[in-house]
């Protein structure tokens, strides 16, 4: 199928079929043509558009202290600079914390953003900024949230095979001590107003545990493939009869049923979650801790065609230490002994592993949290406050890191002021960080999706950070 106009995007049979399916998702044929036209223009402007086929989002729940990790201030007063020293990296002029020695050796792959900023000091709502790009809604109802990047990709038809297109790994400790409400109530984790059908497959199991198991993706021995097909046909007939009574609920449930049938009839399901298939040396390299094994699980999923996996930093469930990266007290002890070493190890190994497998150029890795920490040790900036050896919540300025998937590594974008309190150059709003992610994943600028009331919503109205994507 060809167009007679030289300015009209060429259409193929695949486009026609895809347009039909997108219509079911609220996207019309004219919108598809417009999106293709924008995509062609963007590709002509730079090879980075759509370079990434998948994204692993390493989410440091709790808010890492940016001035103790990526943006040290060695010349500031002691109560600002803290206890850590910067070290040189493989890229002249870029210095990061001494407790990230492995990442320092891989700085040529890293694009460090030091000027992210927003205004929300609350964990549960600030997550909405950096998972969706949008400010949090004025309600606690998670169904009113803006959709997570992964949910948008799922709705736009990204992904292949039987595995879900959007997976969230949120490992809980076996002894659930001191686990805050983050796991259940943080905003921006789900599909929000797009509906439950586009929620992630959420895995709370700890993959470092010997009994790690995700669902049951194998057919019981007494049920043959043919028998499974008969059940699927019967269910489809029942669904058609019920849809007229409750169409929106039935469509969502049908989506889950189809996913379940696909997983049961595919060998990909159980295999993707079987970490025992990995050589012992690989599992050891990632680290035999919840974060390391979760990131290894994420790599196995994107290898099998999952477009986006979010890996949330786990709580170890240990009393009297900072939960996640929320270092209100023991900031330097916990960063030095418990948080930065596994983060350094696993992020570094992930970059190496992806490169060795030929996947780094097409896999975007993003490392971020919901905000940073106060410039001054012991400074109070939220209801939680901070101890004499801690830092409180601070959204005024913080850091994120991108690698692979079409990014230009070996650079720092933006700068904080001399106290790491506010951006001093090139401030970056969360919407622009997320626009950068969408650009690299091939989502056209100004792409719109209809909400449940039929109103078009621009997915991400931000501007990509062009210096990072080239």
C-alpha cells in the first residue's frame, strides 16, 4: 500500500493492521499518520529517536543524597560537603563520590544530570514527578494518577511476545520490619487514568531468596494445549455475552485473561523468571542481594522483549537504619556501608553485561530517585526532619543518570549552585527528563492518548535534553 503524495508517510500492510488495533486504544488513523510524520522528521534530525527498544529504570526509592553521590561540593563548608570525597573518573573533569569507584571507571557511558528540580517534599507524591513527568494529582486516588512511562508504552503497543510489556520489581524483605507505605501507596507506579488493563506485572517477591517464584506459568500436567485452547474459546464466548452489561470492566478483564493464556501457552513465561538458568558467576557479579538479583531479572526480561522494567530499591527490613535511601539519620554510615556499594556494583555490572551481549545501544538505563537531600547536614525541610547526622528531603535540586539507548555518555548536564541547593545552570524539570526517555524509546513529541472520557491527553509535553541524546 503506497501513498501518491511525496510528503505522505509510506504505509505498509503492518501499518494498516496496527492502525486497526490502535483504534481500540483510543488512537485514530489520522493520529497514526501524524505520529509517523513527526517520527520521520525527528529521525531525520538525529539518529537517537527510537534508538532504545527497552528501558530499565533503576529507581532509588527514598531520595539519594545527590551531594554525597553524583554532585559533591568539596569546597563548601563542612556541614554542606559532608564526609565523602570526590574521585576522578575515566572522563577528565568529571568527578563523583569515592564510594562509586566502579561507576567512576565507566563514566564514558554515563550522562549525569545535576540540575533536576521540582517542589514536592513528600515521598508518596514526589514519585509521581519522576515516574510520569507530571505533577501529582490533588487526590490520593492512584486511579487518578498520570500513567507511568511503562503503561504508556503498553498502550501504544510496544513489546512483543507473551510477556507483559510493563513490569515492576519491588522486592519486599522476608521480615517486613520498618517497611513504609511506599510499596503500596507511592503515586505514579501504575497506569492511572488509562485503566487497570495497562498496569504493570508487579513482583514483590525477593529474587535473592532461594525460593523466588513468580506466579505459575506452566500448564498443569492434566491440561493439554488443545484443552487450554477450548477453554480460551469458551471464555471468549462468555465475555462477548457479558460485555454489553459492563463493557469497560469486561475489556480490562479480557486483557488479563488473554495475557494469562498467552503466558500459559508460551515457553517464555516460566523461563524469564527462572534465575537459576543464569550461570553462578553472572549471579555473583550482579550481587547476591535483592537489588542485584532484581536488576539481573530486569535484564532477562528486556532480553525477551519487555519494553520497560522498573526496579525499585528494596527495603531490607532492618530496624535502626535508613529505610531505602531515606537517610534522615546515619546518612554517611548507611551510604558508605549499605547503599552505595551494592548500587555501584550492580549498575556497573549491568552496563558491562548489556554491552557484552550487544544490548547497550538499544537499552536505555535510567538511575534516579524522587528527590535529593538537604544541602546542610541536620537541616529540617519536611515533617520528618533530620538527625544531626542525616539529611532531610530536598526537591530543589537533585541528580539522575542515563546510559545506553542512544544517549551520549561521558558528560555532565546542568549544574547546581555551590551548596547543591538549586540549579545554577540548565535546570531540568521532571517532564523534560521523561520527554528524553520517550524520545529515546520512539514516542513522538506531542503524542496524545484519549482518557476514559474520550479527551486527548498529550503523553509528555516536555522537551528532550538534546545535549544528552545528541
